[in-house]
C-alpha cells in the first residue's frame, strides 16, 4: 500500500493537533475491539491514519455529538419492529437436540 502522510490526513482535519487527538482516540477504539473501516494489515496507528485520510473517521463537535445523542433517544417505540417470538416447534427442536 502507498505510504500515508500527514498531508493526506490534514485534508480532512483542521490542524495537526486535532489530527493527533483524533488518531489517538481512534487507536483506543481499535484496541478495545472496534472493527477497522479500511482493510489493512498494519498497526492500529497506521489503520487509524488511513481511516482519517480516507474520510471514514472525522472529528465531531460537541454540538453535533449532542444532536446525535438526542436523535437516538427520540426514537418512538412504535417505530421499532416487533420482537420475534420463538414458536413452539423451535422449542421442541431445542429439546430434541439436548
């Protein structure tokens, strides 16, 4: 793969300080088990920088974050799909397998 440069990342991030902060936060997410958004067999830092350069990871302001959180809580229960209930035949099959 081609080398990733700071200039590639700075097209999507305001400045170098914001880039470091965003990359460090993404690396922590990757190390906690988050799925990479780009295919790469590199270290977490390189993957994070590739994601930023590709525009798949970007900074979100506090106002935008609050709006996202608010929109998630505004979902009405009626708009959610009905839960699927197990039928009696499924229960019988599970008993037979045991």
